[in-house]
C-alpha cells in the first residue's frame, strides 16, 4: 500500500491548533523545558495524547539537552536515542548535501540540471532546461508537491520555473536524481560521506538497512492512537523519510547555524531569501526564513506525514535553537507552547508571523 505523503505546513498547524493550545488549562507553566519540570511535561504530553516527544535544545551553539519523553512500547520508556522518521525534515539535509558540494566547487547551484538528469515525464517540455539547484532548494520548480496527487499521476509544470513559490517534494527528488547521475552513487552514500560521518550522526540514514536498530524506532500513530505501518525505505528519497535521533539532528542543526561545513559565500546564500512565500517570510536555500527584526532571522522547516509531526527553529545570531519531533498526527498541537517557552520573544515572533 502506497504511503500517503502529507504536506501540512507549519502555518496550517499553528493556525488550526493555537486556539486549542492557548486555552488548554492543562498546559504547564512557563519554562517547562527545564530538567526540573520534566515530570510536568510528561503529564502534559499524556493529556494531549502525544506518545513520544523528542526535544533538542540548543543554547549558545551547543546541545544543552536531547531528550525523548513517553513510552516507546507499553511499559518501556523511550530511550533518548529513539529513532524517529522526520518526514520533510529530510529536505534540509538534502539541501546541505548540495550546498556542501557547492562549497567544495563540485556542484554549481545555477547549472541547469538537464546536464545530468531529465525526468521522462517532462523530457519534451523545454522548461525542463531551466531547472537548477537554486530553483529547487527555494521551491520555485513549478512542480506539484507529488505527481501521484495529480489527475494523471505524471510530473508536469504548473508554472514556469523560477517565477513563483510552490512547495514541492518532487523538486528534491529531481535533485536527488541529478546528484546520483553526476556522482555515480546513491544519495544515501553521498549523505553518509558528506554529512553523517563528518558530524558523527551514527544513527541517521536515508534508508532502512542491516544497520537499522528496529528496537529503537518510534511507531507513528493517528489521532485515535492507531499505529501506522513503519516505513522501511530501501532507496533514498531526497524529500522524505530520513531516520534520525534528537541528538543527531540537533548536531546537524548546530552545523547549519554555524555554517561549519560550508564556505562563507555559500553559507550567506543559504540564509538569504530567494523568494517571498507569504506573510513576510521567505524561502532561502533549503530553509524557511523568518525576519525577527534588526537584521536577525530564524531558519525553520517542518515535517508532516502519517504519524509524524516535526519542526525545528534555529536562530544563527543568538545560537539558539529548538528541535521538536513527535510520532503522532496530533503532534503539531505542542509547537506554539514549546517555541514560545524556550525561544521566548523570537519564538513568539515566529508564531505571530504564522498567525497573521
């Protein structure tokens, strides 16, 4: 049975759930993320029917806390190295693969990708020659999110590339194909060599293989507590289904905010808005950009699949960040409280932008 890939934006999640969270009398008092209040947080999660919550707290550019709450199985507390499927939080990782290659002079962000790959569905459309990595990373391809959601199930342009914003997982899969064709190896291997090994992300992978520890996988649940089937992807998807832990992905985010694996030029391009999306925010190269005032920005991305709601917000200037991983369709209801509680005024500004 084909997995349904959802695309509920951070905006939609916040808009739908903020009233519910804001009026929740069971919500813990402020500063719930402190170690002393872990017990209160566990109770809050039970009341909100969140089976597992993974929190990565970044302070002063360092990982202050990486913890997983709830039970992995009945009677078995979730270990802090629980492995989560993070849905579209895969996209920033794929983006960093391309940006790392560009930093090394091995990949040109503005080179037409038809030099390496053209999808058969659009081979006869001359607009295919306009596609570049920059256009893909900023979601300006003109593609739908997924081709299987269209009437004929084929990939086609819905507008000219580079002229509008439209979120697309297909774009990142297009980039994967181009990278694999040029470098002659699968994205799973490229990502391992360029990102996972250097950052010591030993529990992170695009694919399910013999090294996957099934005993640490967080099952996904629907709103009624029914389990979804675990996704066991054997080949990488550039947009979806990365498996990782709170600690691993938090260290990835620290490298992103510090620009530690990128050249200075590429790092600045990554943080620069390529196209306005809505409500005064932008998409850069792989990351959504929230202006916070006085030249300060937050970088963010969300993920939403069956049994997955995930989000991160990092602030490069202050070296603060928050990673939120959940394994339920209901997970987005905790976003607003956690963002404001930990990131304070910056978290409030991000929420306010989404609520405009």
